[in-house]
């Protein structure tokens, strides 16, 4: 059935680490078929924290350059 799909959108539920076994299998199978793969997740708190840290580092570098 997956062979008929144009691409795979994998939804990652776990907050950190690797995807669950079913999702990992689907990603590997789609990759073996040469299908484009995208991923998404509902919980963006980790991404927000990384963006916040990057903004703080950028501000430190910018103020040091002045």
C-alpha cells in the first residue's frame, strides 16, 4: 500500500529520542522506495527552548560585537 503513496509524513509523538518502532519502520520502508519523507510533531516545547537559547546566544554575540 505504501508503494502507491507519493511521500510519507511521519508524526513523531515522543518528546525526545528516536521515533517508535512502527514509525521507524515506515520511515525506513519509504526511504527504501525512494519516497520523500517529512516529519512533524505536536509538542513544540523542545523546539521553542532551542530557539530561545539561540536567540540569547545571538544577542550575546551581537552585544559583544558592538
